[in-house]
C-alpha cells in the first residue's frame, strides 16, 4: 500500500475512533450521571459515513446536519470540548448552552448546524447552495438526513428545486433502517431509496455505509461532480442504528439480539481495523496506541468541559435579535 | 360498574382510557401518527391500542405531518372520526396548512355542507431541556383561527373527559397536552364522563385573587395557592380547560368575587392567550377590578437549552408565588 493511502486510512481510523469514544462517553458517563438534559441521539455504528464524506469535502464546504449530528460535527472538526460543553449546557459550548445536543453549530468550521426538524434541513441546504452558486463560489453543501426524512414533503420540494436550478448540494441519506420505532419497510412505498428522487432526474447511488473506503470513494465522485458541474448529487448509505433512537429509548420494537448481531457483524470501526491489520497497514500495537491517544483526548475534553461554567439565567434574553443597525 | 368509584391515573393513562373508550364505542374512530402503533407513542398515550384495535384503526405513519393532518381532514370528510397525533406541537407548524387553511374553514367555505369531526393531539411545553424546537407553547396560534376549538387539560380527569368530548365533537379540535405533565396523577371516575368543551372549572375556591391558568401551569398555580394559603392569602384558581370556546362567564364570576385577576401561562407573554383573557375581563368586569390585572408568562425569547436559562424563562412555582405575593402587597 502506498504511504498516501496508509495515511488516509489512519486518518479515517482516528476520526472514527473520536466519534465512537465521544458517543460512548455520552452513553456511559453523561447519561448515567445525568450530565445532560433532554435526549441525545447517538451516531454509534454510522461513523464511517460522516468520516468518509467529510474527507471528500474541503474545509470550506458546508455541512448541515440532523438530530443525530455529533458524528457529523466531530468529523467536520468541531472541537470535542466545545461539544461536550454544549451538551452539558455550559457557556463554553459551541452554542454557549443555548442549543444542546440537538442544535450543535459551529460557523467557523462551516458546520452550519444540526436541524432536528425532520425534512426541514434539505430546503435550507438547497438555499445555502443557491447562495454559493449566486456568489460564484465552488463550495458545495453536504446535507445529511435519515431515511425517515425522504417521506417529508420538504425533502421533495428541495430535491426538485436543487435539480431544476442545478444547485451544488449533496443529499446524503443515512438509511439506518428505523425512524424511532418505524422500520423503513413500513414508511416508504419503495425500498430502494436511491430511487426516491429519480422523478427529479436525481439518480441516487446506494453505498455501503459501514465501509469507510466505499463511502469515501462514492463521496469523492459525488463531490467532484457536484462541484465541477454545479448540480445536486444524491447518495444513500446502508447503515444501522446500533443504539436506541435516543438515550431514553427502551427499544421495544426491535429484538435485542438484532442489535447485538448487527453490531458485531457491521461495526465500521472494527471492519476498518480488521482490514488494516489483515493487509498489514498497521499492527495491533499501533491500533492500541491510536485508541489510547484518542481516548485520552476525549477524556481530557470531557473532564475540562465538566468543570466549565454555567450561563447566568438572564443570558436567556440575549441573541433573540442581532444588535446591528439596518445596513 | 360501581357508582362513584375513582381511579388514580396519570395524564397518559387518562388519555389512553379516553381513546380506548371512544374506539370501543365507535368504530369510525381511528388514530394515526408517528410511532403510535407498536411503540405506543413517544409519551405512551396510545400504548396497547394497536394490539386491541389492529393496525387499520391505529396507523403508524411516516414522518409526514402535512399528510397526517391533511388525511385526518380527508378521513373526517369521508365519514371517520380521526384522532391524529403530532409528536411535538412545534411540528404543528408542518401540519398547520391542513389545520388552519383547510380544516378550520372547510365547513364555512362550503356554506355549512360539511361537519369535520377530527382531533389533532400534540404535546407542548418545555422544562426538560428539549430546547427551542421541541418546547414551545403555541396555543395562541390556534385560538386565533375561527373554526378551531382549542383544548388544554391540566389534570387527568379533565384530560379524559375533554378528549372524549373532543372526539365526539363535529368540529376540528386542537388538543394540546404537556410533555412534562404526562406522569401527573389524579382521580378519574371509573364511570363514563364527558366534560363539555367550553366549560371552565374552579379548581380551588378563594377570596383574594382570581388566578386563571391552564395545562401544566394550572397545577403549578395550585401549588402556589397552597404556599400562599399558609401566609393567609386566599387564591381562587380557575381552569378554563378550553381556550376556544372560552367560558368567560365563570372567570368573570370569580373576578366579581375577588376583585383581582392574574393570568399565568407557560407561553411567551407577548401575544399570549393571557392577553385575551385580561382584555375580555377588563371590558366585562371593569367595575369589579380593584387593581390592574397581572400577567405571568415567558419573556420574549425562544426556550434555551441550558438549565439555568430555561428555568429563568419558564415561570416556576417560586416565581409565581413571589409575583402574586408582591401583586397583593
Ligand atoms: C418534523 C418532525 N417530525 C417528527 C420528529 C420527531 N422525530 C425525531 S427523530 C425522528 C425519526 C427520524 O428518523 P430518521 O430520519 O430515519 O433518522 P434517524 O433517527 O434514524 O437517524 C422523529 C420522528 C421531528 N424531529 N421532526
């Protein structure tokens, strides 16, 4: 293997571990210790998608995400400390405690924000792409959503307009088989979701979302086409939600063994690790060293965030409007 | 059935009872919404209904709020009595076209040809860190629309009796629950009880001040009344139960007795429904008022995530007690 490829794989590995360990911290420490409020939607099992896609993007490309967006944010380079702080409601959070787990945003990383209102983020992504195009820029907009969103009218209105106006937006559907309790067979009239936008001339491509290399290659082609030809692309990633819908989900609707079996067989981190070891890209001590280093990084970010200050109550009244004068 | 027997139920169980009873009574009643079948609804209100009534009458939908509300309207036109669940009232914004532009006006625009027996249930409210898009209190949006009825129960007995009345009503009803009030318990008669829409209930009798409130905040006002009673202050707590139609007579009777009015709600104060009540009472009972009415509600900002800020925005029992005490001082 060429050094370049080896380095790339190790980057994938590190970024996927960062997401995995971040989410495990949320699940195993923040949740039992009640360090966050509301609910948190974990990205465990889907890491290869955010990492593969983000590596195909440029730093100045935009990402607009969903309620399940911790992984999208980390992959785009949002600081784990700012994210832990936000999820714990501290002033040091990326949104100063106003947003929480479902509303992470970091304009400086072009991580436009999470939008947990299902379907609503696709028109916003298309609008961003309109602005990009109108400005004459060659940036692209990556729009993540779950398979549940393709049943929302907003997605279809956005897909049609993006195709009609040839806007540089990547529609990225993460098909993890469930929308809360509803399996995809019970929500979509057809199961090949890559065809859900074909009436807008937007042929989708189905990709194995557990294989980071497959994600990366598909995303690279899609990003290149979208950037060079200024037009939308649509990718559908087959994946699986390993955890409950959110941290309070009792998962009465799917057999527990299903999750465990799937986890073993399709864990994207393990798949990558195994592939790298099998073809001698890395040896086991190297993977252990990576794991230790990333875990330390996450532990340190969490420990620091935990001590961060709380916002003063009256801060709630800020940011409702801008303070700038009419331009 | 034993007469006068009471059961202690949560809001969730009371609502579930109402749905079950109405579905048993009338096979045209159907329930549809997201995750309401096997899952029983994210707040458990429809638990067991699909098992009892089958997937044709208890339908899990995709995430398609426009279709959920629009199809409820169509189904009502077609002879069913649909009860649609919108998972969070914030997403009534998606369903609002069907509710506001169509359901509210279909009868009117047709010169009275149609009746529209549909209910849209949805949980509102904050207090649990669900932040700006899953915590709003939007009742005022719907009270402003002629053709809609708006129901906001505060206790399990009312929840059950009002939901049954809403299902039997031939008009579109927006039935707003509170997501942090589902576990609140209270007595519910074992026997059938229908509570008519448009009849207020005096939840606590008193002499010094009429407090009008609804939904979860009504129960916070009852707590405040208990605390102030120990200080010798007597609150009369009135629950309109339905905001549209509004039982102004009961509120005015109370104000005639106490000479003072405070309205307390969780929603943003500016443009909130409290303003309507105050305006009506001022017009109707000017001569009875000893003091300008008081309004307590949320300041003009979205619901923030972080705990200290959210508790500042949503009126707490302590805030209510302090404000009412100061008002009477
Ligand atoms: C408009 C809207 N309706 C309902 C919800 C409640 N809700 C939150 S997540 C979710 C399921 C989403 O499923 P999917 O899009 O497949 O994403 P996943 O959670 O599987 O990642 C639902 C119904 C919402 N957030 N927005």
